[in-house]
């Protein structure tokens, strides 16, 4: 059973190919200097390069697994649209996992996870807390209310975390983590392509948008002169 996984939630795009539970190939695409979205444009060429390295054809794939964030609005949108289009074209299943799913798979202790949401906000998730976005004040209150959790923070020395805070576990390749979770938890090994397509329809996958896109409209110089 052959699987393609990729994640575009961060500036660095990650890809992985797995077969029968084993990671066969993986790749990281770093953004160009000063252009964090450049790596996203290299997603499809990266998939083509990785599959060719193993002698695989697109038709050999049985399932696609895509990371749905949270993260960059544009990155998530492009990644999910690409995954849905690929699964539809190949007539195979599409499964999604979040960054929080990957982090939780690496930790055994009762934990909460804090990611950088930008502009003074945080992406937060824990066993009894659905993924959400919080302000610093909201996060501080949540931590106080859940002192039984070990909080894993992208900046573990931050004053808003408690004394039991730890840094986030390192994930070298998010896509490889996605693929490993899929094989471990989905019981997909002996299922046919049709069964996977039926169980994991591409239309059901959505990006994990916890914040709206940040858009700043520039004034039209000509319009400004008229006013």
C-alpha cells in the first residue's frame, strides 16, 4: 500500500512517500530568501521528483494524506486544494491530520500545545480543548485553569507558560509524521483503493483555519490624488 503525504502549513513544505508502513522517501522544500510562499509553488515539482526517485507513478498511489494546519492561510489553502485535486484525479482517498495530531503522537503525558498564531495570538489545543486561537490573556487564563497539563510551547521560556512548560517536540519532517500516523492509526494496510476512497472522500477535507487571512489593501494612488 503506497501513500503520499505532504504539509504546507509552514514556510518549509514537507513531503513523504511511504509503503506498507515504512517511510521510503522524504523531502523538505525551504522557502527562498525573503519569500516564504516560494516553497508552495514547488509542491507539485517536489512530488514529481520524489515519486520518480522511487520509480513510482501517480497511478501507483493508494492514498494521499495532507496536513491541514493550523498555519499560513495561503499555504493551507493551496495544500488542501492540491490534495483534493490530486485525490479526485487519481480516484483515491484523501485523509487529513493537523499539526496538533502530530505533536500529540509524540507525547505520552497529559499535555497542551501552543503554536505561534502571529500578531499576538496563539493556536492552542489540548485533550479537552478543541483547536482554537487565543489572545495572550485568554491563554494565561486557560493555563491556570488546566494546571494538570504539561504545556508545550513554541517559546517555552515565555512568561505566560507555567513552571512545568516544555518546548514543543521537534518534528524534522511533518509529512513523514503524517504518513506514520496514518499507517499506525487508520488500519489501512489491507484495504483496497475503492475502500479507501469510500472511507476517506476528498470532499470531506478542509483546512484548519483558526484565523482569517491577513489582508492589507493598498490605496490607489490616483484615487488618493482625487481626494
